[in-house]
C-alpha cells in the first residue's frame, strides 16, 4: 500500500487536494490525520497547517475476498447435489462411487475459479499502476517547492526611515509566526508606507476576510509611528489580496445600490473595518440614485445605503 502526505489550511482542504492530485475518490483511500492544524494565538502566532496521510487501498485484498467467496460457492455446489440426489439405502457401493465421482467433478471446476476473475484482476492492476505512473508524486514534489520555496529577500530599506522600521518589524514578526515571506517596502507620493509580502501561499497572513492582515497592519503602524511627531499611514498587502478584495467590495456596493433603488428601502451592509467602509463610500459617492453613511459603534459599525431625496420624489 502506498501512502502520500498532504498539507493545507484545514483538514478538508488537505484531503480534497490529495484526492484531486492522486486522481482517486474518498472510497479508494484510507485517511489518517497527522496534524489537525491550529490558527494560533489570536490567529497570528503559532498557526500551523493541517497535515493528512492518504493511503491507497490494496485492490488485491478485495480481489482475494471475491476469490474466497467464489471458491466457497464452488465447494458448496457438489454438496447440494449430493443432498438433492436420493441415494438408495440398500445399494451402498453405488453411493460410494458417487462420492468418488464428486471430487472428480470438482477437479475440472477448480481451475475455473482463477480463470473467471483473471480479466478483472488485470484491469484492477492497471488501475493501481495508473496512479503510480501518473505524475502524482512528481506533482506533489513540484508543489512542495512552491510552498517551501526559497524566497528571495527584498532590498533592505534604511532602518532610520518609516519604511525601514516597518520592514524590519514585519521580518521579525513573520519569522516568529513561521511564515517564510519576502517583505518589500516603498513610499507613495504622499509619503505613506506600502508593504507587500510575497510567499504566503497558504493565506496564513490574510486570515478570515483579511482580519489577520488588518491586525498585522495595525501592529506595524503602531511600531512605525512610535515616538514620532508626524503620523505615517502603513498599508499591508500579500499575494494581491487588497486589490481582489477591493474589486469584490465595489461589485457588492453596486449590487446593493440597485437593490435599494428597486425596493425603495435602505440597505444595511454587514459590519466592516474602516478601510473596507471607505471603499464602499468611494464606490457610491457619485451614484445618481443613492447615498451612503455609516452607523453603529466599532466593531459593529457598518455602511447603510439609502435613496437620495431627488430620486424619492421622482419615484413618487
């Protein structure tokens, strides 16, 4: 039996990734949980991916079971014929001859047992060889370098600058978290710090809806502005998450604005952080039919979309 190990953020993702890579279904393997994985402290420190072992079931075991059942049926066949045949009590010698004839009948029948399952045996062996010849282990080896690949360090910024302090802080923090990433820093036109971390293939630094990334951004901002007179805004991103999230929020804002216009009622969005609320406000600030504002207190503060007064009067 051959075993392969796979890892991902959760056990379910590791199992589904392994099944897809091996080209088998869940009924063809035995699943062993090696590491359950953990989110770590506050989703930041000590997080570990889940690890599972998938063992391909030996098709020959099922084959041997089928043979034993098949042979048992052949052994029972002559016994039934002896029971059904009425042997005369007086004639003992013919009965003995019939008993001797029974093993003779079994001899030609015995070779048929391996002959019958020969064709399925060859097919099943081919199915076993297919995953082995299939570049499953090679794909796994090819995938592992992507997860554990050597990250080329970004150019080191001056530690006396805000960008340098942010870079040094995140390099030490991600090392403590066990995430091997490259931390690149730059300044925009307004002098704010932009940080991009590459190499987080499992999304450990992002977290659920970017909560971990926002927490890292907040901690980095505190470190950069500690003891400074001027405030410097710090923005963190990894694997292009910010751009993807911004596109999704803009689509959501337009969809909810259309709903508000169709129903004539205000639409309350789910609670979001200040960064995401600003995206929603910006996306709908020039909308002809709706306006936006925020309600509630942190962390439950959310955006509310309402119809403009002009659009209400026109609708009436």
